[in-house]
């Protein structure tokens, strides 16, 4: 389940809760709130798993780039050997194969760099989403706790006996 959706549901429960008259205290359905908190506990590891999948995807892309670089090197080597056999111009073939190898190295580095940028962007977005969700949950908890404390103080003040003998 999406963390943002769960936070929205928690906020909805709080906004739909009844107020204690003459206070800022809310009466909330404890079971509903704890149910959403339990779902958040389940959803957050899912987000972490998603980040791990992104990391795995990065590794796969890097492996693929390395395989592609090896294939290009192999093709370059074959092409260079063919040029040597066909043309007999060793210097030209050697230079061309070096150029192809260098291009393959550059291409592999670009692919590696691009995949790193992609992974960093995805992980940064995930971190931002998680921090935003955590902030909303913390703010909600602080508000509910503050309202509970205020309600408890109001009840305690109401239950205090009035001093006798004063008129």
C-alpha cells in the first residue's frame, strides 16, 4: 500500500474525529489509527524493497554495459584482424581498432554514468517521499498527543474539589 495514501487516511480520520466541546481535543477511533500505523510499518519496508530493486536494476544495467563493451571490443578486434588480413595495412588497422576500443570505453563509461545518475535520482525521490511521509506522521502524532495531554489536564482540573470555607 502507498505510504502517501496511508498518511492521507490518517489525516482523514483525524479531520473526521469528533471534538470534545470547549477544547481542542479530538476523540479518535484508536483501532483505526493503530491499524493505519501497522499498515505504515508494512509499507515502509516495501519502499525499501523498491529501492533495493532499483539498486539491482542499476547492477543489471552496469553488467549489461560491461557485456556490451566486451562485445564491442571483441567486434573491434575482429574488425582489426580482418583489416590486417584484407588490406595488409597494419598501422591503419591498429589505429582503427584502438579508436573503436576507445569509443567502446567511452560508450561504456557514459552508460555507467547515466545509470548512476538514474539510480541517484530514483533513490533521492524515494528518500524525499519517505521523509515527507515520516514528517506528516510525526506531526499527526504530536498533535494527537498534545490534544490528549490537554484533555487530561482539563479533566483533572474539573475533578479538583473546590476549597472549603471560602465564600
